[in-house]
């Protein structure tokens, strides 16, 4: 009989780990390269050159990390990653981003970077775009790596492929860890179920088709967590300690270079890991001094823009979210009486209320119209909670309708395990507290897209029940099954919404291509990046002048899941567009 393939066999593990790690190194190298390109005054127009240079750097890094058969491992990993990237680019062309943020500024930034904009020496102004504050001040790793794919293929949606590479790398790393742990467990299937649930965070699931960053942040957080676990528990790790350090450092820097919340979580992770090693009295000076020096040098390159530039230009590293003239992104997102609560009340309220996705609390009339979030009984489901999950950034109940009840039940399970002193319960409680700290360090954790690691607060108690007595383990299994249903519910609604929007998008494009060029005008609204989609779809357009948008006798029709409006005198065309829209759009 042929021996079964063993993921833990040293030689095979080196090859597999190299394949797992390469995409992570590739996208990080691409970011470092593009930062250097900007610092030297060049642009990203030569996408193949910079993307290829990053691939070569990742190849060299992989060979160094795996000295035994390093060249062979690096070649296999590099080839596999290149094939995966090509596959992702092919798929991404047919998967469009219908999110507001993606169309308003993520795609706009990628288009401008690929067309030659250098953010380090040429900050945009209000005359360039109404999103100039975000484009100038926001962290840009996904924009810069995405711009390379766009520059290569000249298709805007291919820019998501670099984001998917991170998810692939972290998912494969998770599989290595779960396989290693499951082999030692009396309930291996339960261990695998928890691992799969960890990857199926509703925030990441609903954002996979978009350019929004919260799923990306979540993948980076998984990488940081697994890297730290490999450092603290090297005997349990499926990879060498040097690889764990690399994963931790690279993922922490990716977090810091992706989003303002990311740098907060990266700093928190570094402080926690340092504290744990100090408490354990590890010889820090010898183990992490070289890593810290290297990380500091790379961090300087990675974070000089935007953080240092934000300080020099706007007086605060986190501009435009903080500092003079900061943009309020929370005040209109929910009822004022809700927003004014403390962070703990808001988190518990938001996750135990009926799901909704309203971003229109701008006047007293709005407050009275929509009201405060409505509490609900744990595990209840209301018909009104179905529609919100079409969107990728649900405000209330963002983890799904059954997360709130599951969190209560999971917390009870964990504390029962602690009181009964089951094996590993103390460790689980400590990790649960650390994760909780990372969640509540963000005052707006209630909007779970900003704290996606809150998903782990229900999974860690499940892990504590793996080695607990049968009644507790049964409780964990039942709760895990409910969480699977929760993920499937959210994922199914979001996917159905994506399919409907894709169908509307295709039909509306066909109508506009067939219409007489002089019969309609376009007003981009906050989705000016749609000019790129029109160009790729072969739709000739004219931008609506003020004389049209203020004149009588014109129909304004909002295109499906976008801020872009078509103005036309052709009532037949207007009605046809409305008929293809999921919600309609006549004003």
C-alpha cells in the first residue's frame, strides 16, 4: 500500500510551506518596490517590470528561508503562485465591485496610480477629484499592488487579484496549522470545522468581490495570529520558528500599510507578543533583536508614506480620519443615541439587534424616520434582516443574525470550562481576553467591518471545548453547526445579490451601447471610477452638463448599485434601465 501524504513530513513540509508563503512575500515585495519607485520619482506605468521585480525578490526570500533545497522550493512556489495569480486575474474580470467605497475611491486611486500618479510628490486637490483627501492620506498597499495588475491587463477588476493572493496564502497557512493540530486531537473533525469557520468570517466572505479592505485586514490578522502562535509555541507549529517570525513581521507590516485600523492592530500585536515573551523570560535580546532591526528598516520604507507625509502635510498621521478638518465617517452611520454610547454597549447592542444597513442619519427627521436599532431575542430572525446582507459592510448585525446569541452562549461555555478547569481552558481564556482587547481598542468596534477579529470571540470558546468532557464538547459542536448556518445564510444572500447586480450591470451596459450617443448623458456622482468600466465595455459617453441636470423634461435614472446617474429625454430608454435595476432608480 502506498503511504499517505503526510503534511508534517520535513521535506514535504518545506515545499508546502514555501508554496504557502510565496504569495505573502510577493505582494509585500510588490509594495516595497512600489514605495521605492515613488520615492525615486518614477511611476507604476511599467506594471510588468515592477511586478516581475517583486516576484524575483519573493523568489530570493523564499530561497533564503528554506536553505535545504531552497532554489527548488522557491522555483516551485514561485511558479505555483504565478499560475494562481493568472487564474485570479481571469476570474476577477467577470466579478465586479458594487460597493460604494470601491467605486468612490479605491478604484479611483488604482486608476490614477496606474496612469502615472505619484502620491509622494504630487498630492491631489479638490480640482482633481472629490475624493482627494482619501486618495492622498490613506494607506495604499492594496492600491499600489493592484495598480500593477491593472497596468498589466488594462482591466480595473484584475486589481483585486493581489488582494486574493493574501487570502490564499493565509488560508493555506491556516490549513497547515489545522492539520497539525487535528492530528493530535481526539476530535480532529471538530478542529477542522473550527479552522474552516475561522476562514469563513462573514466580513471577509461578503467583501471578496470588492475592493473594500476589511476582509483583507482580517486575512492579515490571521497571519499575525498564526505567526505569533508559531513564535510562542514553536513545538506546535507546522513551520520553523524563523518562518513564523517572518509571517508575523510581514503580516503586521501589511496591516499597517493597508488601513488606519490595521496599524492600530499591528502595534497591539507587537506589544502583546513582546509582553508574552517577557513574561516567559525568553532571551529577547538574542531572539528578536535582529528581527526588530530588520523590521524597523523595512517599516521606515513602508510607512513613510502616508504616515510621515500626513504629519507634514496635515498635522496628523491618521488624516483624514483624525486631525484638523477630519472627515466624520461614523456620525451619519447610525442613530445619534446609539453612537453616543460607550464602545462596549455599542458592540453588544449592534450584535444583538435586528440587522440593518442605513447610512442616512443626517437630520432630526432622519433620526425619527429610522429610529434606534431594535433589540431582538438571541437567535431570533426577522424578515427585515435578509436584505441588508446583500451589502458588504452591514452596520448592525454585521457578523450575521445569529452571532449575538452565539457570542452569549460561547462566553458561557468558556467560563464553564474555566470553572471546571478543563485542559487548556486557562489558555483559551487568556487568548480570548487578548482578542477582546484588540476588538475594544477600537471605539467603533460595533461596526464589525472595523473589528473583523471579533469573529474569534465565538470560535475560541469552541476550541476550549475540543478537549472538554463530552457534554461541553457537544455544546461546542452544536454552536459550531449554528455558526456554519449563519455563514451560509449571509454568504448565500450576498452571493445572490452579487449575481443579480452582475445581471443588471450587463443588461444596462447593453442598453447604453445600443442607445443613440446623443440621447443620454452621464453624471458620475461619487463613482467617477465608472468611467473606466464604460471604456472597458466600449460605451461612448458624454458627461452631463449643468444645463441638463437642472433642466425640465429630462429623466434621471440611477444605475444598479452605483452612484452614477444617466440623464435622458428618451422615456423608453429610462424605463428600460429602470426595469433592469434590482431596485429601480427613477427620480
